[in-house]
């Protein structure tokens, strides 16, 4: 475990360092100042880490995949900047979002430029399979957009099934994680079977990650989590928990959940003072517990993670593979 | 000339056809319906035409470059969708803009997806130089974003020099045209000198095209032009004409132009009824004529076009080269 932490830290530093140096320009200032702001805002750096480890797990050197790793982190940041505009989110990672600190026009343009910069960085990858890498990456961007479109559509849709939800998060969250592990494997020169295995690993891990995110919104420690607990509930966001609880609930419980769903993503107008509105989050959490959906989410996350790890079993044993098992463990047990 | 028109039409049909077929999906509908709407909205298709002709002018077959041609048209449409949000433009090509017909969130996402689809289309290009093609394309997207950032910055800047302006349009308009002719030459297998020549041709032509656009806003026939004449004036847009006229003007003329510049891009609040506000556009046009900036714009456009054509002279004579001369002529004499 000491080794895991140490190596993780080394790789994270490598990523942060390259990320800080891939944008050198400072003009036009309305573009590059916010761009540096967003790229230096921290984050878990899960996707780039996954690229480096996947590359190494098939016999490559992590550094071969560094540009690709940074590229995927940049594109991830693009999705955050644009999603935050669409969601009217005021803060991210404890700081004002770009469209709040600057304005919407700036945020639109910064997001656009991030996509281009991601491709620029990706193209620095030295690999005979570079065309394939760019292709995989591009399909990732396409699906992330589709996922976000579904997510916005679901806000005003009354009947969102669990399948709809899984399709959406598969695209919005899972795809980019799968792209990360797949690109790592391709750049590392993995066999077709190894590439397939790592892609499947990423897809399952990405899904578990998103359900965990939904879960943390309800059960996390507010300080550690870095955002207000219950935000998804007050916003009527159709998470795994809400969808599954609504399906299971009966009577007054179902009525309460329906009122949240009908709320169309706008903050709940309870007409009650703040304290009572907080009670509402507690009420919903209690319903989630009572109908076993918290437990069900945990079961799904564990199942996906176990299945993800199963794909790793076909890889040759290596330090990087051990790191990947540790990585799954880390995501499974994260509190933020 | 009959041959020019016929071939132009054939190539335009080829482009339109591929453009109509490169998006087959229809869900999520909030993404793909507006996407098809924007791609089927017509347009002059200048950039893709330039790719096909440049490819042929260095000895390639136009069809080799068709995917790249469509890719650049898609990315051009991305810039239109996002610029229209930023400029609060209500109509484009005689139809409501995406953010008006749908909403801003949809328009942001549609623009994002267009970038990804452009790359997807570009990657279909069969060329040993595909990595270089993607690189050139990516630098184009980067510079277009930079150009747009400068353009928005200039709106609230009091002193914008002619050099600032030329830098801005070089990025916002010129770059993508230069990228088009350069990519065409690369895909067609041109020599280094041929590629350089066609790139320079595109850059000069792109600049002439933008100054012509500024000019048409003042002198075009409203019906043919497809938008309201004098829009740049009432919006206080820092065009070649306004910047150069302001530099040259004296006394009351300078004062009037300053009031337009200070207006920061918001529609002129003259406090006068519509008819008199129209007089204002006429006043400014008269100032432009009196200080010779209309003539100066025409001189610049002609100079750039002549210089652009000079680069074509080094290519081997061919039908495609003749088409490119004709293409310059067409842009030089366009009324819309």
C-alpha cells in the first residue's frame, strides 16, 4: 500500500507537471487566463492515471502515454466547463466556475479551445497507432456529448428508466474512462485481447464511479465531499437512487419522490424555510434507505468493480496490474 | 466560365451529399435534430471547395480530399453556432439560429458535437500523411478560438489598431481558409513548395474575404446579402472600415465615429425613431466614402487577391489551377 501511494503520487506529479506546461501562451488573455485557471484547479486525475497504468500494464512505459493522458484530462475539463454553464453551477472544486468568474461567452470559448488543445496534446504521442488513438479519442468526445444531451433531456422527462439512466452514464461518464484505459493499452502496444480487456475494465469502472458519485451525494461527509450533500435531491436530478427508489416506492413515499421528479431539475420550491427544506433531503435519504436502494447501489458498485477487475486477470501479472487493482479499490472506497 | 460554373456545381453537390450523409443517428434527439438543421442550412461551402481544388491542383483526385473537405465545413459550422450564441445573433442564412430555435444549452452542445464529428469525418481520409492533416486541422481550430477571443475583446477595447484587426481576422477567418488549401495540398500529395504556396494562397484569400465581408455590410444590396445592411455600424463592430476611418477622420466626423466605438458593441441608442437611426448608417457610410476607406478596402482586397493568385503561378498549369483563379475571382466579385 505504501508502494501504491508512492507510485500514484509520482504519476500524479508527472501529469500535473505536463498539464501545467502544455499551455504556454498568455494572449488573448480572455482565453488563456481562464484556461490556465481551469487546468490548475486540481481534481482526482483519474482518467490520465488510468492511461499511464494501462500503458504500463501491457508492457509499455508510462511516459509513452503521458501526452495522451494529459489530452484526456484536458478534454475532461472541457466537459466540466461546458456542463457547468448548462447546469448553472456556481462552483467547482471549491472555486467559482469559469462562467461565474468570467462570463458565459468566455466559458464557451474556453471549453472549445480545450478540445483543440486536447487534440494538440494527443497528437504529440509517439506511436505507430496514432491514427487509431485519435479515432478512439474522437469517439469518446462524441459519446460524452451524447451523454450530456441525454442527461439534459432526462431533466424534463417524467419516465426515465434504469436502462435509460445506464445508457446515459455509460456515455457521459463511462465512455471517457473506457477510452482512457483503451488508449493506454493501444499506446503501450497491447495485444487485441489486452486492449479489449482494459477497455472493458474502464467501462465498468466508469459506471461504478458514476453510481458511487450518485451515492456520495446522499451519504458522503460534506467537508470531504467538497460540495453540498443532497444537491442531486434538491435539484431533482434523476440519479440511480431516485429512479430505483421511485420504481420501488409506494403510497406517500412515491408521492414525495414524484414531486421531486416533476420538479424538472429546478431547485425544490417547498415554500418552507431553509431548515425544513433540509428535512426534505433527510426524508428522501430515509426513503432511499427504507427501500434498500442505498444498499442496491452499493451492491451494483461492488459488482461492477469485481467484474472490472476480472478483466484485469487476463493480463500478465505486473506491478502496473497490481496498481490497477489498487486503483479499483481506491475508487470503490472513496469518500469524495 | 461555363466550365467553371459546371464543375463548381458538381463539387458543391458532392460536398452537400456527403455532408447530408455523415450524420445518420437521430438520438439523442436534442442533439441530432439541431445538428442536422445546421448542416443542411446551406452556405457558400467555400472552405470545402478550396480543399477539393487544392488537392486536385497538386495532382491528387478531388475525391481523396472529400472527407477532409466535409470536416472543415463541419468545423466552420461549429464556429457559427457558438459565435451566434456569443453575439446574440437571432438569424443565420435566413433561418433562426440554433440557440433561438432551441436554446443556449442545446447550441453549446451541438457546437461541441460538431467539433467531434469534424474529427471523425477527417479521420476517414485515406492518406499516409493523416497525422499531419489532423495536426494542421487542430492548429486551425486553436487559432479560430483565439481569433474569436480577440474579436470579443475588441468589442470593449477603445484602441484597436489596424494591426490588431489584421491579427484577429487572420486567426478568425484567414486561418481556416489557409488550413483548407493546405490540407488539400497535403492530401493530394503536393511537394513542400506546393503546399506552402497553397497555404499562402488560402491565408491571403481568407483575409481578402473578411475585408470584403466588412465592405459588403456597408455597400451590398440588402436582398442579395441576406442580412440587414449597416449591421456592423449599428453594433459598433470594429471592422476594417471603422478602424481606418476613425484613424483618418477629423472634427465632427471623428466624434461621430468615436461615439460608435464607445458604444461597445451594443446597438446604437440614438433615442431617435427608426428612420433617423437609418440616417446614422447613411452618415457613417458617407464618412467612409469621404475619407476614402471604401476605396482603400477595395484596394486591399484586390491586392491580397492578386498576391494570393501569384502563389498559384508556381503550380503546374492544370484545370484545377484555372478553377482556383476563377475561385479568387468569384470571391473578389461576390455580392453576398
